[in-house]
């Protein structure tokens, strides 16, 4: 008997998922309706080979391709084209082979009577819960074109934010790698040449020179131990971060890092407010919106604050109170969200906060770059220049001895 995977929402707005062993998809849908569950998708559980193919295809669809697809889809629907015709056109003109395959599958499902949201939900590696839930809300409200335009804008802004944070992290990483590489090269190949010369001179070497020679000897003799220790630390760090406790500790430390922590916090707040604001303005229930937002927070501390907010709303309380208690969100954000709740314009207020923090991230990236650039130059100068000076100190001493004679 085939097994059908399903995902849906209860009447209270809670997301549930599971598997059913039934003969047909229609029977699975019937069982879910009897349980008073609104299905998002129901599909037959694929074989392991099919899963591997789907994962590979989904992973190769870029954010840029997805944003272009979404915006073009919205334009065609606004022009009055039928869904199937839109999907057929989009599959033909997409530059991504993986996305073309996915769009064709979605078109076939829509042709067979499946809703667009259910068809998209069968490809979670391409269309996440946020995308599927917003499309479902757009279909139910008859504003699919407007929802798709919001989705395209959201995807583009989220990708721009990700690129800004990545750019801020790339520069210091590259400079640090170059500094470590240069230092290692000098210790392995340049310093030993000087060591032979100093042995011929005899006498006592200056302390800085002795330290550099000792480091060179250690690296040449025990380089495998050093690299093994670094690899071991990386493995231990990953395993610790994979645990529940480790993820909480490290994500909290990330937010407390000087300069960089402020950037990560602002980026997380911008992502949270834009995601939740987009979902609420699209008609997605707030409990579902908060659950989706928590999963896309990108930081465990932010995620727990959002989940606490969801629990607060279920008990009839406000969103702002748990955010304030988390001590992660600045007072301005909490106050603006509280005002949005009181005035019934929460989605608009969240989008205003997101726009403000997008600008803050831009400023933080510029500040970080301007600070890190001179710092990294000084670090490289101290490492390389320090070794050069240490190597020439015995020569200066020899010159003084010769001049004295």
C-alpha cells in the first residue's frame, strides 16, 4: 500500500504533518478533512532515488531565478493569462534547467486539478513554507497577483540583505587567510635560510629572533600536529553547535560580539520584521506567520523570542511583551510593534521597521569595513614586519661588533 506524506493546518492555525497508508490521494484527503485538518499538500512518498534527484534539483535553483520567476508570474496573472498558460510560458523561458523541471511538475499538477499552493508545496527545496502559505492566502483571497509581487519584492530584499552581510564577512576573512598564509610561508621557507646564516655567526641571538626561529622549527617539525589540532577544533565546534545547548550558547555569543554582533542583530531584526510583515499583509494567520518566521530567523536566540511571542498570542496576550522580555530587540522595535498592534496596522509597522533596519545594516557594513580594513593592514604589518625585523636584528648586532673592532 502506498504511503502519502501530508502537511496541513488545524482550525486553530497550528501546522501539522505526517504520513498516511492509504490506496489513493483522494482517500488521504478525505481522512484529513474528517480530522478537521486543512491540507497544504498531500503527495505519495517518493523512493530514495527520487528524493536524491529532487534535493539536487531544488538546491540548484538560485534566489535570483526564483525572484525572476515570481515577478514574471505576477505580471502574467495581472495581464489575465490562465495559470496553466503562465506556467507553460515560464517553464520555456527559464534559464535554470532545475527550475524548468519544477515548473513543469507544478503545471502538470495544476492541470490535474491541484491548487497552486499544493502543487508548489510538493517542492519544498524550491518553494519554502513562506512562499506556499502566501500563495495559498492569495488564492483564497483572489489576490494572487498582488501576493506574488510582494513575494518577489521580499525575495529580492532578503537576498540583498544576505549579500551585504556576506560581503562584510568576506573581506576580513580573505585578509586573515592571506596574513596566515604569508606568515606560514615565511616560517617554512624564508626563516630557515636565515637560521643557517645565524648558526655560522655563533653567539647569542636576540630574543625576538630566537622566538621566530623556534616557531619555524616547531612548524617544520610538527606541522601535522598543528593542522590536526585545528581540524579537531573545527570538528568539535561543529558537533557542539549541532547540539541544542551549543546552538543557544554560540548564537548568543554571536549577537554579543563587538561590532560584528551589532551587524548580525540588525540583520536578524530586519529579516524577522520583513518576513512577518509580508506574511500578515498577505493574509496568512498570525500564528502560522510567527511559526514560519521563527524557522527563518537564522539565530536561535531570535527564534526562541519569536516562538515565545507565538505562545503569548495563543494565550490572548500581545506580541510586544515577549519581545521585550527577550532583551534582544531594541526598545524602539518593541514600541513600534506595540503601536502597530494597538492601531491595527501591525503589518505596515513591521515593514517600516524592516526598511529602517535595512538602512542600518548598510551603515553597519560600511562602518565594519572602514574599521576592519586598517586593523587588518596593521595586523599583517605586525606579523610580516615583525618577522623581518627579528631576522635582521642579529645582522645589526654583527655590524655594530664589526664597527667597534
